[in-house]
C-alpha cells in the first residue's frame, strides 16, 4: 500500500520526536545570562574599526547599546570575519551566546582553526562587553561570578634574538620593577628541530637565570616546539635540575605523541595548548596525560565560552588552566576577566613585560603590574573605557 506524503511526514515527525540530540558533557550550557539580562538583546550591527594600526570589533544592538573590544590580530582574517562569522550573529539574541558560538562552528566546521576562531572570539568578546554593560556588571560576573579581584602574573615576552646574559638582565629588572614572583624564558629555536638560537644559549641562560633570580622566583620555560622527544627529554632533565616550574611546548604542537613521551619521561610539568582550537584535542591531551598544565588561548580557541569549557575539562582531571597570552593593555582585558572567575586557574597568569612597553593614553584603566598582580576592572562589560575622541578617528573596515 503506497504511503501518502501526509503519513510520511507524520511518521518522520514522530521518529524525530523520539530522538535526542547528544552533546559532549563539556559542551552542556552553563551560563545563565537571562538571569542578569532580562530582556532580549538583538544584535543589529557588527563593525570593524581601525585607528592607525589598532583594530576594534564593535557590536551594536537594535536599541543602540554597544560592545567593543580591541583585537589582537584580525587583518589577515577580515574576509572570514565578514563572510563567515558576522552574518551568523546578526539578528540573534546576544544572550544566547553559547548556542551562537556552537552554531557558527557547525556552519563553518571545515574552516576550523585559528583563522576562523579568532574572528569568532572578537565578536564573542564584544558581545560579552555589550551584555555586561546592559546588565551593569563586569564580564566576570556573566562568566560565573568574580572570585578574585587581583590576578598574580608571570612575566613573559622573552625573545630569542638576544644573548643569554641580556635576556636574564631583562627579567632581573622586570622582577624588580613589578614585584612579580614568576617569569618565563623562551628556550630553543622555535619549531627548529633541535637547534638552539645559538649553540649553548638555552643552558647558559637558564643556569644564569636561576643564579641571579634565586630560589624565590618561579621560572618557567617555553620551547615553542623546538625539540623532538629525545632532545626535549635531555633539555627537560636540565630544567628539572634547576627547579624550573613548567616546560611549555617541548615538541611541535601537532606532535602529541612526541609530547606524551616527554611527559612520561620527566617529572617537570608539561604545559601546552596555545595553538589548539579543538575541544576534542584538549580532552584527548588530558585523558592521555600529555599535559599537566592546560593553556588555551582566549583568541585562538574562540573566546570565553570555549575557554570555560576547557577549564571545565581541566577541573574534571584535577588540572590547572593557565591561558596563553601575548597581549598587554586594552587587549589583555580578556585574560584578566577570565582569570577573575575560573576556579581552577593556575598560580600565575601570563602577562608580557619587557620594561619597554609604551603607555597608551586612549583607554583606561592602565593594566600595570603592581606587587606581581594586575587588577581586574570592576566597570561593566570588559571594563575598558575608550577615549571617544580617539574612536571618532576610526575608519570602518569592510570585507
């Protein structure tokens, strides 16, 4: 007996009703933004602004409210922003940010990687600024509640273009200037297949650093994927003898098997994750004990929501999360707000400092390291106030 179209549709609907969408435990919704933002906040416009070399992502709602963030890097990703990311958010309720981030990925999963997730992160961070300003609370309150107002930091920004002795000088001065209790040195040659920046630099620098900084300063080391597993184990043993706290990216970031060999051979903590933009890869690294410190980047990994999911994973495995950060000033507010709310944040957050940073006068507050900490802005949204006269000079960037 032929099946009518009506009966087919009814049967299909009944079958669909019995199905249930299954999502991973770490993607279960956990933010309750409507409890703080009562009315819908419909997104009307997303614009990219540029003043000199600085880019800003601005989101406006239909009632004229705005959220804005300074981007870290966007000029290489502008086409993806306008063609693939921004259209997905227009007309949607900003309070649904968790599902919006998931849906933009579903629609563009073949593009997944830093070039895709950075534009998503900037849109998402601007939306959180908009929501925080609408609710009159800092972003940390929207992410789960502010549990710390001062963030202890470790100094980073180390380079490989300087002699070992000069690089140690930079951090000896930095500790004196900021009161920081922790630093991170760049070792090896960056994705160099076992070559040092110059022969002997790493060992000379790390031994001198421990001697001059003393046992009261925590020292970390970042190889940026310089070594294969055999060489990384050799270097790692030297770092262990110097009581170095963690060994970051000993092997190229995609070579998880090599990094796992290093983790199994050493007692020093292995840190990684800054290049990753896959929640599944983060889970695999934790399940397989590749890392003991988890380091998502708040931009490369897609923003606050996805970083919170990584933190949720890390908490389940009893691991600390220490996000990667190469930003200062107004661009660094994301890591400060994130660290204000996450329970299993590691002891020190990464904050670049080489002593030659210029104070930029077009925003407040100043993110200055005092007594080894950075203060969390308490103003609504991300907590940055941009000089209106400065933003008035902005040109609108189009695809």
